[in-house]
């Protein structure tokens, strides 16, 4: 990667999945910071706090669907109520094991979701997303 993203946010309740996805992201060397939130509720709180050097605005968000207390879909409902400044610059990718047609259609109809990808996250997926949404950040 020529230039790195500022921050990637992982939202998933599974510790092992987050650990693996963090390692995949680190292997691509595509971001300065990786933030992990183990629940949609914690992630929503993150977006409500002022962004600063310690808590940067994510460029890319990987969101799981099936989480306890608040699903990925419920997160998106609450996220939509935030101000533009609280979610500008985000590309949200629904990252799920679900291939149910209802989930795919729901993701397609949601303005905040730019992509729907199957788990696990791979270097190829990350490189494709960066090339598509941040073409100035890929190697020449």
C-alpha cells in the first residue's frame, strides 16, 4: 500500500473472529489503526464520542449481523440517527456468515452498507475494497 487508511473498525461479538480479522488487516499494512468493538452498542457509543487522535474516525467499518443485545441491523437503525459528522467518511461493509436472501436484499436496500461480504475477511477483500473506494491509496 502506498498510503494507509487512518482507521478500520471491526464490530463483531466473537473474540476469535476479531483476532483473526485484525491479523489479516495487519498483514495488508493498509491502516494506521485498528479498533475493535465487541458489540454493536459499544460501536454506537464510539461513534457518539468526539473523534480525536486516540479515537479516530473510521474510514472502513466491518459490521457483523448476528450479535446479542443489538444486531447489526439494529445498529444501522441507530447509526442513521447520528449526525453526518459522526459517520462521514465511513464505508460500511456487512461481514457475515449469512447468505440468506433476506439479509442480502436488506443490505442492498440500506444506504449505509456499501458492500456485503462473507466471512472470513481476507487480504483479497481488503485490497478490493481499498482499490474501489480509495484508489489513490493503492500501490502504483
